[in-house]
C-alpha cells in the first residue's frame, strides 16, 4: 500500500493545470508555485499551462502567465515551440498581468531579427500602458532583446536613461539596475543572465504595496 505522501503527490499530478489555476481573484497568485513545481517534475504538462493563457477566465490566464514566467526564468527553451502564438498574444492581450509576464518571457526565447523587431514594437507600445509594472517589464524586455538584436541597443540605452530619471519609482529602480548591468558586461559578447524583474530589494521596495490577497496594488 503506497504511503500517504505518495497518494497525495499522485493526486496533484493527476489534477489538470486549469483546475489548479482556477481558485482566486483576477490578480491573486493562487496555486502558481504548485503549478511550477508540478511542471518541474512533469514537463509534459507545460502544454496545458500554455493553453490556459487563452482561457476565457482572465484569472486563469493571468496565473498561467505568472507560472510560465517562473518556469522560463531558468528553462526558456521549454517554451520555444510556442514562440509564434506567444508573440501574437503579446500584441493582442489587454490583461495587465499577461502583458507584464509576457514582456519578460518573450525576450528569453530564441528569435530571428524580424521577430525581435516585432516584439520590440509591442514592448514600445507597452511603455504607454497605465500600469507601472507593465511599463517596467517592457523596459526589462527591451533590454533583454538587445542580446539578440544589437541594433536596438542605442534606443534602449536612451529609454533606460530617461526612465531612470523621470519614470515611476519601479521604472527608475529597474532602469538604473539594468544600466549598471550594461556597464558591467558592456552587453557585448559576454554571457550574462537576465536580471529577474523583482530580484533586487530596491526594486521590490519601489513597487506598489502588496494587498492582503497577495497581488500587486496598481493604485
């Protein structure tokens, strides 16, 4: 007879990704970390997660984007096969949480120069979004894109310098950190990892406060 822990793990493994993402409000984190851990052990379930990005329930789609961003931090290649539909969703979605997570995910994928230009055009438009987090993520995504399209570098450096002086608190903190990373590596021919969006304590302190529910307050 299997141990209780094994039975519980088997039960979670048999649960659909969508069912795991359903509980919670529109921006609540819900069971995102459980989903990430499940996909770590069962990569085949990533297909279910990606399908949820187009779910009719915005809360499910938002949490799916959150989970995908976390999965691709260290393993972006796992999402490579969905590059084209993800690029399409990046341009189409009006959901703030989808936008800020996809802005971080897309530049991690291997893209051609035309695809980089396509992604950059959308991220530039995101800089006019009302959400500080969307704009901050767009800046971060544009910076990451320069590793694949060097022609973007002068424009991105200018954007970061301007945002570092006159953007929202989150934009200023992120831009300054990214500029330091540019200076440190020269962004030229050196292997370097993308800074995570919320990895720096100064960035976290500058972001809107967390509500009791656990999601970011945009007000």
